C-alpha cells in the first residue's frame, strides 16, 4: 500500500503491515566491532530521532548505558568546556563523581573514597572499579588534564582513597 501525501504513518498502520527496521549484517558487524563507533552511532540516532528526556530510558532498554560529559573541574569553579576537562560517564557515575565518591588518580586510575558507603550497589557501582585504569581517549589530545584532575582530588573528592 502506498501512502498518499507526506504525513508520517500511524503506529497502528506500521504494526498492521509488519514494518521492521534494522541494519544490514555487514553494517551491524562494522558498527558493533568498535565501541567508540557504536557510541557515536547510538548518540546520533538518539539525538536525531528522540527527545532528550527519553535518551537514558531508550539506552537502558536496549542494554546501552547513556554517557554524559562530566566536567572534572566544575564550570562554576572556572572549569572550561573542553575535552581535557571532561570524562564520559554514565548518569550514575557522573553523580557519584560530582559528589566526590570517587576520583581519578595521578596514574589515571579510579580512587574510591573511604567515606563512600551504602548497602545496595556500592560493590558493583564503585568498589569493583577501585584501582582500575580509566579508558583511554580516542586521541591523546583529549586526555584529562592533570591540573583539572588535581583540582577534583583536592576540592571535591572525599578522600583518602580506599586501599
């Protein structure tokens, strides 16, 4: 059936006709082979197809955690909006980072604060990452600036770090 006019089809019409969408097998393999490419594709699809308020829910529904750009040195403290002052974190880790539950050490390893506590999720959300290196940036030019990390460790982090 060919639609008349330029209106979008109704959801009921798409369901009735058994409409499906997807990627070719070659494109799917290409996109999923590289995590950075996959993140970029997902971000573009979300930004171009859905309201921002639904991004996290959609990413969670398909098993992808949505990433946010977290300032290392807060904007309110004079931190610039540059790649070297940012970390790509999921919503939960962004909140925990901003609250000082963890930071990034001089060797780009996760440091969890001794003060961080909780009964649910502490092991999975924080302690499992203690001492682990952060992911390498796409290019060294985007690596976190040590002066911003030092600011976070001294001004935000509720250290000392766990051993």
